[in-house]
C-alpha cells in the first residue's frame, strides 16, 4: 500500500474561489510542484495556475514552479495575447534552466534531494525494487553541469484573463486539464505521448527517439 501525504487547502480572491490538493505515492519524496497566483499583471486581472509533474526527481518541477509566473508576467505579449505569452514562457523555462544561474539552482535542489534520500534510507529497510532501479539507472550526480537533462517535468498551466473573461490552457507532456461545465467533464488539453503521430514526428525532428 502506498504511503500518502494529502494536502488540501481552499482560497478565495475577489474574482474566484479555488482549491489545491496534492498527494504523494510510492516515492520517498514529493516530486511534483504547483503554482497558484491571482490578481497579477499591470491591471491585477491575470490569474495563473499550474501543475508540474516531476520526472526523475523534483529539481525541474520546483524550478519551473519558482520561475514560471515571473517570466509570464514579464512577457511582452501579456495581456494582449495570453496564448502566445504562455507558449513563449514554456520555451523560456528551457532557456533559463540552461544558464549558469539556472544550472546552479537546479544543482542546489539536487543536493537537497540527495540529502533527504540519504536521511530516509538510514531509517528504512532495504527495498529490492529501489535497489534494482538504482542498478538500471545510476543516481544523478548533483554536481553535473547537464543535471537539467537528467530530470524533468510535465507542465499543465491555466491562465485567466479576468477583464476579457477568457481562460487559456497550455500543456507539455501528459498532465491533463479537465474542465467541468454544468456538471459535465470536458477535455481542456491533449496529452503529449510518443505514440501520437504528431508527437512522434516532433521527437524525431528534434533528433530524439521514442
């Protein structure tokens, strides 16, 4: 049975009410992060929410949750073109995590993760599954300059334009937006999975493999 650490809280602004809830499963630590910010931008009429599902660690999900809002609000296309601003901010995350400052920040998170893992391992019995995983995938070197290539995250973001009463969704990876309208669930995004023809082509064009 998985060890769960539920965290739920509710908030209210002058425009909306929202709630946050997260849960940790089998892993030693929470690898996911989120973003919830209301009344941002010059007119204080922009709300931004995001979920970042960490893959291979929490380093990138934490990095993105720390920087996404500032980069979005600073984007020259906001507030006139929220859609383009979101797209450019997704790309901006890749760019800034490869700067000297970005690499050092990610290294810091990686060192923190290793320290947390080491402390927990001292008090836990041997885990055959984790030992096998360690053999197949050697631990990340927290000091490696390409640390941002050894961990990652999905990103699922919603931007609300209060003035024009519009909602925008943007995603990378397989985290999903579900919109509830009059009690009916509607898809707000499309998963990016390698078996999709369009996604497979994008991966191949980037010299990747699936």
